[in-house]
């Protein structure tokens, strides 16, 4: 990829950067306006180059390499008895952990 700016892209000017900074409530200096204008121009040029790559004959993918999910079989295995699990709980109610309410009651 070239670091050259895209000549067909509309340049990002100081006024555009100043407007974006105002919208984002950012204080920027005059030097930063010039710096950010150049950086945003490069970013927009890179995005434009990426969008040119997408072709109708290339299917969309989520990964660069094929992926296969690996599942293990569900098997019932012995676990701890309920009494042993709840023995360490600070509060228990109806064979469940009792925790403090964090939301108000809904009406």
C-alpha cells in the first residue's frame, strides 16, 4: 500500500477539523488543526482503498482462514450436592443463594 494521499478524495480542511472538534467538544490548537487534517485525510484515503478491494466475486467472510467449531458431547457427570454448595453461602433461601436486591421493585 502506498502512503500517497488519494487524489480523488475530497481533502479534509482545517475548517472541517475545527467543526468536528467543536462537535466533540475538544479544544485544539492551530498546529493540531493542521496535523489532524492530514491524519484524517490519510485515514479516509485508506478506507477508500479498502472499499475498492471488495469485489462481487469475493464472498464476505468473518475470518481469514476457515474455522470449525469444536464441541464436546454433553455428558451428565456427578457434581457437588446442593447442601455442600450452599454451605459456604452467606445467605440461603429455598435452596438458592440469597443476594441483596440491587434494583428497586417494579410497579
